[in-house]
C-alpha cells in the first residue's frame, strides 16, 4: 500500500493486490468541488479511469481497479482534477511496482570441470509478461543461512562456482527480483517461492600423497604363529568402520571395464551410513581405474613367477615352497583444506579373485594389512562426505596403485614411466616399424605394441574392407604387419615388467596412403552426358570416391578442377557414375580419387584421369531458300546466339545429297551457307557439327528443286515436213517433252501430239510444208515440269503450182542467156565446171546456219539472193562461186575454196592432181579447214581447267553442240569433254 500526503489535503491511496491488480481510492478530503471531475491516468495506458459519483454527499466513489498486464514492471499512477472551466490540474503521481511471477521448477547439476566447488543451476519460470532483473538464491550451508543476488542467468541457466567441497547445501530456493528507480528512490519486489526446496552436496577433494610399502614378514615369526595366527593382530578393531567383500569369476581385467567396477563400489557406498566393526581380510587388493585413453591388457603371469608346469604329466615335480605373507602399509594425507569429509574408502582388488571395500574414519591416514596370497593387486583411496541430509558423495580417485607379489615374496613396483618419442615409420603399403625411447631404469623391461584401426569403427560392419585390426591387437614386436592401404591406425606402446604393465604412451596415429583406382573408362551418352566406370584394388580401405572434372567455365572465364560427385565406399570392386549437364563440343578432363577416413584425409591419385571432348548437339535448319540456281541454308545451334569461341567445334559440314552429292565446309562462326545445286533434283539436306572426335547431324530436310527450262534452243535441218530442234540441257532432267503447234491466223490450227525424248536433240516430222509452228520444250524431273522454252520455226515451201511454172520458165530462159556468158567462164575454169554440185537441202542448211548466227548482210544483195533461192536449181550458186563470189559474205569476192565436191569419175585424177609436189594442194586444203567455224562460240573449251583436256588446240567443240558429262560434284568444268554431237 502506497500513501502520498497531498498539501492541504488528505492523500489518495494506490495499492497492488496479489492478483497483480492496482487499486486507486479517494479520501473524503480529496473531494473539493461538486463541479470537478476526478480522473486517474496510468502511464503507458491510453484509457483514462474516472471516479463515479452518484450524488454530492458524504459517500465516496468506488475505488478504480486496473488489471496490470505485466508482472515485475513499475506503473506511474496520476490523479487529475478537472474543474468547470475545463482546466485540468495534476494533483499528485504515485509509482508502484508489481511482483514478478515465481520460479516453477529448479534443477541442480554438478559442474563437470570442477564438481568440488561448482554447480549448474537451471530454473524454469513464466517468461510471458514476466520482468525481473536478478535472482535471489537462498540456502543453508551446513548450519549457516546464506543468500545472494545473482544476475548471470542465460536462458534460465547459470554456473555457480562459489561453494565449498564436500558440504551439504540444503533448502535451496530461488526468487525473481524486480527493481525500479524513480525520483531517486528504488522500489524492489520479490516473487514468492513456489518450487520445492532443493539440496545438493558438492564432491570432496581426494586424499593426497597416497603411497604403499611392502614389508616381508620374518619366516620364523610366521611359522611360530602359523597355528594360531590371528587375522586382525596387525589391525585394531577400531580402525575399520566398515568392510565389504565380493567375489567374482576369474576374468581378464580387459573383459571387466574399470568404469563398471567403479560404479559397483559407488553403489554400495551409498548405504554406508551404518558402520560395523569387522576383522581385516586375509588378503588385500586395490582397484585402479584406467585414465581416459588407457587400455587394459590380459596379463599372464610369466614362468619366472609361477610354476605353471609343475603338474605336467610324466615329469617329477618338487613341492613348491609355501608362500610367506607380506605386510602392506598404505599411507595418505588429508584432502585439500576447506574440504568437508567424514572418512576414507579403501578399495583393494586382487586379480582373478575378489574385491575388498573398506571404510576408515577421517582421522585415519595409515592402513596396514597382511597379504597372504601372491598375485597382482590394485588399490585406491578416496574421500567421502556423509554428514547432513544430502546424499553421500565420494571423491574421485587421485592415484591408483598397482603392484605384484611373486610366489617367492618378491615385490614388483608399479610402472609409472611411459615410453617417450614414439614414432611409426611406414615401410610399405602393408608394413610399418615402431620405435621409442625409454630411460635407463626401464631399459630391461619388455614392451607391448598395441595397434587399433581407427577407420574400421567408422564403417558399417557389412561394408568393412579390413578385418585384422578392427579390435585392438597387442604384440611384443615393433614390426607391424598386415596393414591395409588407405587405413588409419593408432599405436600405443606400454612398458611391461613381469605381469605389470605401465601407463600408455601418447597415442601415435599414422596412415597408409591409398593406392588409387585403375581401369578408368568413359562411355559417352550424348552431347551432355557420359558414364565413368572404374575398378578399385582388392586390398584397400577408403571412405569415398571423389569425381572431379576440369574444364573451362564460360561464366567465370576460368579453368579449374571442381568436385562433381562423391560416392560412398562399398565392398564392390567396380563403380560407375553418370555425369550430366555437360557443355556440348567442350573439352573435359575427369579424375577419380580415393579419399580415406583419416584425419586429415588422404587421397590418391591425381594420375587417374581421362580426357574427352563431348559431341556437339545437332544443328537445326531454320531456313532454306533457292534463288538463281543457288540454295541459301540457315541453321541454329543450341540456344540463342551461342558463343563458340571456347568450344572445340571445328566447322560445319553442309551436305545436299541427290543424284549428285554436294558438300561444303563452313567455318564455325558462320551459320549460313550457299550451295550451287543443279535444278530439277530432290536433295536430302543436312548440316553436321564437327569436332575433333565426333559429330552430330541435324534432322534431314528434303528440298525439291523445280527443273530448269532448256537453254539455247535452236532449230536446225529444216525440211518441207520436218524440223530438228537442238537445245542445251541444264540441271537434272528425267525427260523432255517437245510440243509444236501450228501458228494460226484466226482459223482452227492442227495440234501436234507432244513428243517425249530423253536426249536434247529431236526431229519433229509430219509437219505441213511452208508452215510456221510455235514449238516448246519442257523439262520434266521427278514428275515436275519446268517452264517451257519456246521457239518459232517454219518448214520449207513445196513444189510450185502450174501458174508459177510459166514464170519459172521465163526465168530459166533468162538464166540460160546469162548461162551462155557463164559457159565462157566455165571453160576457162574447167576444173570448176567438172565439179558438179548436188542440189538439195545441204545448201539451205548452210544458209539457215548463216541466218541463225546473224551472218547475212542486211543490204540489197541479200534480197537478190533470197529471191534466187526460190529457183529449183542451184546452178546460180555454182556460177557465182566460179567467179569467187560469196553472196552471204560481207566481202563480195573471195578466193574459191579447194574443198569442193568431186565427181566419182574424176576422183582418180583429182587425187593425182592434189598429190603433186609432195601433197602440196592437200596441205593447202587442210589449212583452209582451220578457218571453218572460228566464229562459232566455244567458250567451254577455252576455260583454263579444260585446256588440258584438248588434244589439239585448234580442234575445239562448239558450246551449243558439245557433249556434256554428268558430273559428280559442282566443280566448274567437270562436265567437259572434247566431243561434238553430229546432226
């Protein structure tokens, strides 16, 4: 209850109840005016509380009740008075502090680093809406009551290291404390105590300077008292407070761990509040708990100390001398000061027999007993504390003593020296050599080398790859054999004197390097995946395989070894792994190493590598266009715009396979190619990505090229009823369809049936004389026609009708008159008159050839001679030629050729005449042949790549009639041969 006195007025009251409610009330003197309003304001709360008046009389309003949400938090309560003028005035403020919630549960544990003086407190309390600053710890230390404030709690835990060893601390309670400072005054609130009070005893310190001494007993004395020797003659009844004896079967110390034995006597000790006086044992033994890391051994008494072969059959044995008892004197000093203790426990154990557990008072520091049997003894002395209501606690064993009494009474002291500078040298993958140093006093002692595999225990039993050193193996030899490559071993060396074994040396760990894998093989699965397979050696142990790969990373622009996968070791000799997400057309180097279980890990070997270039992915053809006998191909590779600058892609191979197989190599940075393909064929088009070791071809795409129309269509050898058409084949053609239709002039024309041929020469017959025809030639390839090529031709005229005969006769008579004049000339040139010419279509063929090639002069002579061609005789030509006149030449006069036709009757004379003067005229005639056809084009024969194919440089085929070969590739000139078609 908080009361604040107001000036000239009675105070208003503020109190905190146990349920954390704040009660605000008014006194009668607080009410000063009937027109005033009294308001209570609490800091941190948005809501105001009003005092409710029923009427202005002596009755005071009910108190204001505020339910505080937080425990252990302070609140400021202010009383405001508002008058009729709406003017508020703060009367006074009061600060109150609520109580924190109490601790609900407490646990106390030993502080393991120092259980003699430290404990671990763990408290549990409501955390929500509960505020406190410190914890008040109260307890009884024996008969003294103590309390202290402690604030170093973290998550309800703290280490309290301020107690004394061996003391019983009882009635331990915890209270949460809240503190608040306001206007230079401090408010403090303590929580209640709701948990059960605890008690705890700290561990006492062990005794100090424990030592043992063995004193032989005089033989005469022993024989004198052997008949009625009292067991307790050396120890008064008051020295032993309690004695316990237990027998156990004969087992090796290694089969019964020291921890189990310690737990047994600790359990018996808890009931040691009842003391009894007992006689001393007939023999004494001690227990020495092994320190952490100490190994137990099966110690067999050597033949020097025991007559193991005394009862061997067939051998006379002497009666062994009787064992003379010895006296054991055990002394110690009290534990460290400030240790509360009530006595000492003596634990004596004889090997392969029984154990004695004795308790002596706190004032006893020496214990004497007779040992009546030979053997190995172990003993220890510990302090215990039992006063008070806490449980009995014993100290740790400060020193464990062991010694051996031989059958002859010889005393062998405990070995305290351990081997120094122990080293292990690995000689091979299966052997190692151990070495160490020892003092001169222990140089005559034997040694025990203990080897244990550290890797064997880390593996599952079904997956173990080694068996020999999975359990500790002891040997007297310094040479360690049967090691396994890849394993890690721990070696401990002990000095041995008789059956006693000294403390262990510092453990030495060594590892045998693994031998590595063999037969590493790679199997490609595609452009982005491979399978690695390998074998491991039969003898070896390891933890895992590590699969690494080396490649150029385009994202980081670096090349380094990176771990791809780790595979746990198994008993299988063969292992494999699938590696995916590789870059196509990329160089990779793979490595598989064996990693051991050791610390640090060993691995082997970097030489187990294999290199590989992944296959490229298949390109994708996206565009194919054919224009002007050129095929434009575009493709993509991988994603959009791949960077091939660091890949192992060499080039692209574009192949178009039809009747001809055309290949073209394209550099890797270009994804467009232009192929020159003959038209009229169906091609299987594909693009192949090529690397050093592999390739990948795109999905084939069929490309059908329309056939090309015939080229250079000519009409030759016209007659009255037929005409010969000659053209140049272009591209691939299965056959040609020739169609001639009579050119009509408004009347119905006669339709000719199409003619199908496989060559590029055809003679169309059954035509009408003196008629014009429109002829077309269409190329067909794979049932597809080309655009036809047209030409207009006319047949020769027929014999003249009778009306024209009269005119012809008159013309003939005129010609005869002229012929008379020509006779004179013929006589002069008898040789020429003897050469008659055949009159027929041959002359007209020459004229047509001249007309077709544009050799006819367009002047008056052409008109005259064109008229003369209508005559049914060719005498006029002979006549003119006799005068060296060529009517179709631009030059009117010309030397007459020597290559005129010869009559059969004159052939003998002609030959004799030409053969005169060593065939002179024959040579002249041959020279004249060189000039024939020089004006007809023969460009193909003059190409540089075709010149070597001509036997004679002056005998060349014409372009329009040369023989064209079917070439296997698109090289220029591959279709040329020195040959002509002869119509």
